[in-house]
C-alpha cells in the first residue's frame, strides 16, 4: 500500500487562510488582520501562522511587505485551494535539532581532543570574520556542528545532524531565513557558538548541552519570531 506524506501544520493553516480569501473575508489588495487577531481567528499559534504566511508568499497568494503588513494578491494561476509541502516546519526542525544535538554534544565532550578543539576554534573564527564582513558564514556554521558530531563518534547521529542542518535549504526555511538573517543575527549566532566551544574546552557536558540547546532555541526564535514581525504586530 502506497504511503502518503503527512500534511504539515503550516499547510493546514495556509489552506484555512486561502478558504477565507476565496469566500471574501480577505479581498485581493487588502491587508490581512494583525498577527494576534488572525491567529486567534484561526485558533493557531503565532509561529504556525507565520510559517503558513511564508508558505503563501512562496505560492504567490500573499505579498509580505516588511514594515507594512501582509497583503492578499490578485487571484491567478497560483490561487489553488491547497498548499504544497515546502519542507519541514522550521520551528519543528529547530526543536528536533535542539533535542538531538543537545545529546550529541554531551557525547562529544568526553571525546573532544586538543586537535578537535583547535579545529572548532578556527571554524568559529572563520564564522566571525565572514559575519563581520556581511557575508553568510553558513558553511562554517555547518562545519562547526558536523565537527561536534564527528567528535561524538556516532555515524548515525552524525548523519542526522547533517540532514537536519541541510533542511535549512528547504523552500519554507530558506524563505523564512531570507526575512530574518542579517549581520546582527549572525553575530549573535557566533557568540552562541563561542559559548558551546567554551563548555567543550572546559570538558563540562552539562554546560555544553545547555549552550547548544540555548543556541538552537535562540536560532528558532530568530527564524520564527523575526519573520514578519515588523509587518504583523
């Protein structure tokens, strides 16, 4: 029997919004209600609403005008009543990373060598230089997380870390990052990486786990709460 991919929450929320658009609650060209009001109307969380609106932006059904709000676009070839899967929910993705990498870094703490610490240190330095220059340090970011997974010594966990990190390139995650990433957000991420490195240098597994989970939770906050913030409050 052929299995079907489960429908993600943001798809369901986006479909609800499309239904309201089609029945005339939100006419073309008009601004959608403020985020808090719309989330209450739909009975969903604000993070789920933000993901749904990003999905609708990708589909061409709405236009996000930073600082001005979200506007309904004229119906056209993109006016279908359903929303395609655009990747995993960014918020669920970051929660999964926090759970898995929080455990991975504990394992890594017991096996991190001086050579590995030096590689991690150089990776953080490269992230800092790129961020300061206004360039994306995403490859150095990935290397930092993969080095920690390598130090943990579990190839299965290492594969999961890589796959979850690379999900940031899924359409919905990439679009959400496009609304939020900046020199300031990358600078904050570098500081969080430094906290993880400091805990590894100290050989403190609890501090390392705390720092890693704090970093990924902060990343989720930057992705989800930052997206649409100026236009939807």
